């Protein structure tokens, strides 16, 4: 899960990476095109869903989840980068990651293979922790989508 080169967050889909210092330069390669900001710095993610920090706004070090969005139809379909904010600051983002890891069930195997009742209990605990983080409250839907956290039905 953790190495000096970065961190792998177990998720319901593919694990999500947070890159270590040695990987950050290489992580920028291959991204660009319509909607991609030259001010975005990739700090992690998974394939076509990078985590970025926008360096264009002084004092704003929030973390964003970027993804390609299709528009148009048929041969006129175009792909454009769009982003959704995960946190208002890097510190808030790291606290959200910490909350996720601290509530993660231990010794239960792969996240996607957890028994439903174990997964539901874990998801309830992590959502409770995220709601306490004022920098994440407005972005909980993005966190749930990013890591595959389900909200229990009433």
C-alpha cells in the first residue's frame, strides 16, 4: 500500500495512486489536448483519471479529479478534459485520504471482495469522517465516485 515511491489506495475499481517525488516528473507525460490546462500537475490517479493540482491560482492548492468527457455524436465526437474538485486544499485532501485509510477494514482481503455488511459499515464510517472535514463537505460526491464508496439506502 505505501512505499517511498508513493501510495496505492485500494478502491472498489482499480487502486488509486498517489505518486512519490521520484514519479512526479514522469507522471506528467502523455497528458494534454482539449481542456487540459498547462497549469495542472498530475499527483496521482489511475490511467485516464488523473489527480491534479491546478498551479494557476495563487493560494489555491485544492486537488481535482480530471477525466475525459465525450461530446457530439459519431464522427463528430470529441474528447475534452474536465475536472471535479476533491478538496479545497492539499491538506484537506490528505486528511480525506488518511480518513479513508484509517477506516479501511484490515485483513479482509481486496476492497471489492469485502462482504456487503463489512463494506457498508466501512463506507458509513469513512463518510462520517469525511463529513467532519470542512474542506471535503462540498465534494463528497466526487470522493464517493473516485474511490467507489457507496451510500447505504435508508
